[in-house]
C-alpha cells in the first residue's frame, strides 16, 4: 500500500518543493521543474514530506524511482520526466 503522504501529493506541492530544493545527484531518472533538474525520488519525497499531515515522513525505502515517475506523471509532469542511461 502506498504511503499516505505520497497519495496526498499535488502538482502545486511538487512545484513548491522544487522552488527551495537544491538538486541532488541524478542517476537515471530526473524531472525538470521551472528549468531546474532534480532526481525524481528526491523531489517527490521532499514534496510529500512538506505536506502538513500527521503521517510519518516518507523515507527512501518508501519510494522507488518508478513510483516517483508514476506520481510525477499523475500530477502533470509527464513531459518533464527524463531517463538517462
């Protein structure tokens, strides 16, 4: 079952998180938000953890890169997701 914070994500929450986040190292999957490129897991996890909820924080173990890509596509970032070999 998906983490409640991940299920509560919105496009706005992801965009808001990207504004103040320093991009980490990109391995394979990335997403471009407002001209800045982020690792998908980093951005989705940060956006979920910034939500005002009493649920436990999302940890790296709660989320795979494919999960993160799915959440990003669900919230309108399909054209911004990139795969790097």
